[in-house]
């Protein structure tokens, strides 16, 4: 059946979802950001998740007018769920979107939240706002569901339609309607969660688990550095056993994996439990920029490379490879720390916007062709272009007599390392 759907919040998650729904249904794409909406109308997606052709051929009606939602029978919320400077959940966008929806939706609407939250947010925080602003009764006049998004930005293979979608509803009938709606676009199928809270919890633990898996690898990397053992060699050897789970150390940034665990820890503390393991993992991951910077300086001293006037080239500043997103990039910790040691730092990233990086982090991005010869190169974010360029690219950037190459995610072939380079991997 052809439904009328409004997607509220057209970011990394909302826009690809709107495009997919628009193949089968009538879709309104609503956002409060005028500039974003007018660019989308012109077929331009600055996040580069959706192409010009996909936008031009889709029948999405982009809008900043909340009244456009009033004819829809499904409203899907994909607004940001950030944290405050104190690492507490910031539900302001979610609450404000709920107020807007409550003031315009019609009787019978199902509101489905997709933003990542802690268990209870949909029913305890958003639902009361929908009721009070609409003066309608939940369960009689309108209904709620939750379906956590699983988008992997920059991933052109695992697109929204190819990833199993968890769905939930406030009762069996709503669950079924939500499931049928998503089944119309998700080739991989849907998973019916037993309640909204279960679906909320499932999403937040996906990211918490990933954060913790990486934090263990990061802690191992710190230990192995002291023991002068190569972490990647150790992990490869251990992975020869069938039940060893192979994860990689690295900088954990972005607005999901580094943020979502704080939603869960907040709720845990609210119910009287201090989640020691999760918080310890967060601390380990947040300290990796500092650890890498101090390791670089130690390696320089050991190898007789003077700190004064030395230049470090950082390749990549986005929160992960092959995306333009710089939110919560932890490469910035490394840059800041290296500058505090008095090193000259030049940062290169073909994906990130120069303007955004300057505004957000006060860091100037330079073009690779203008880079000064440097004593150190840090392959911080292995965009495909850097990995393909490999040692040839790096050799053109470094001091030919002696240099140190830091391959944070072990993407360079260590067997091809030139003799004048000292290689260290996290
Ligand atoms: N991007 C990801 O990979 C990813 C992964 C897992 C979970 N998530 C979760 O999905 C949610 C959305 O993330 P995103 O990356 O798409 O965010 P985003 O910042 O890319 O986009 C959010 C959009 O919502 C709009 N918006 C903000 N407040 C609004 C309001 N009140 N009404 C209407 N529009 C509003 C913003 O203008 C923006 O365009 C978050 O909860 C996030 O944690 C995202």
C-alpha cells in the first residue's frame, strides 16, 4: 500500500532513508535547516551519501514547513542525539522535533523514532511531548514506534535496504504496521523486537560493544608499545585461533560510537548502577590521541630526530575513512598534543571541507601538493587514495635521510617499507 511518510531530519540517516521510501511511497523530507533543504532541492547532498541523480529522480518533496507533515500517516524522526560537554545526553533536537510533530500531526498517525537513544526515551520523553502539544491521546488518537537506524556512512555496499532493520511498536498492531512499512523497502528484512525499549537498547549496545572492542585493542596497543612488540603482528598471530575475535586499535571519533555509550551510562546511573567497564572503555579510547603523540615524540628522540623545527604531516582528519564527516574527530587530539610539544603540524585531507575544519577545530587544511617535506607522516585516516598511494605517496612527502611513519590503522604493507623509514603502527 502506498503510504504518506514524512522524514524529520535529513542528515546522514534521514536522507538515504527518504530516498529509499520515495521509491515506493509519497515522501515529505522535512528539516529545520533552510540551507540544507534548498541544496537538496537542487540535487546537492553535502554529506555525499546520496548522488545528484538519486535526488533528481526521486519524488521527495523537501520542505521546511511543518504543516506539510499534517497529511502523513507515518512520521519518522532522524534528528541528531548528541551529548553535552559533560558527556550527558542532549535530547533538545529530539524534544523540539516532537513538539513540532505534535503541533501538526493528524489523528491515526504513527510516529517512529530512529535516533539513537537510551531505553525509555521514546515512551518517557518524546511521547508525553507529542500528547501535550497535540492534546491527543496516545494509543487512541496516535501511536509510536522505534526503529533504530543502522546506516554506515561512506559504505556504498551496505546501504539502508541491505541491512536488517529492527522494528518495534507500542503494541502488536503498531509493530505489525511498522514492520510492513519497513519491509516495503528493506530487502534484508526486518527483525520484530518485543518492545520499544528492547529496540532502543539493542541499538545503543551495538555501538557500545564496538566502542569496548576497540578499547581493548587500544589498551593492548599501549601495553605492547611498552614491550616493544608490534600490535598488528600480535593480533594476526592470535587470529589464527578460530574463536579469537579480531578487532583493530584506533582513534574512536564520530557522533555515534564515541557518543552513544554515554546515553547508556547515563541511564544506568539513573537507575543506581555505575557502569565501570563501559566508562573505562570510553576513557581508554579518548586518550589515544595523547598516547600516539607522546609515542611519536619518544620515537623522534630515540632516533635522533630533533624536535625543534620538525614537521609532522597528518593524512586525514575526518572521523573515519572515505567520508566528509568531521564531527567529533579524535585526530584533533593528536594535532593539539603534537603542537603542545612544539612540533609544526600540517594537515591534509581531500575529503574534509577546509572551511568546516577551520571553523570547527581552528585547523588549516593544506593541499597535498603544497605540503612541506616532513620528518614524520601520520596516516591517521586511511582514505582509499592514501592507501592506494601507499609508500610511493609517503616517500614523496618525507625527509629522504630519515623519517618516521605512523600507520595508525595498519594499512600500509610493512614488507614494502623503505630503509630510510621507521614504521610504527598502533
Ligand atoms: N550517521 C550515522 O552513521 C549514524 C549511525 C548510528 C546512529 N545514528 C543516529 O542517527 C541520528 C541522526 O544522525 P545523523 O548522522 O543523520 O545526524 P545529522 O546531524 O547528519 O542530521 C540531522 C538532521 O536533522 C536536522 N534537525 C535537527 N533538529 C531538527 C528538528 N528539530 N526538526 C527537524 N530537523 C532537525 C538537522 O538540521 C540535520 O539536517 C542520531 O541519533 C545518530 O546518533 C547515526
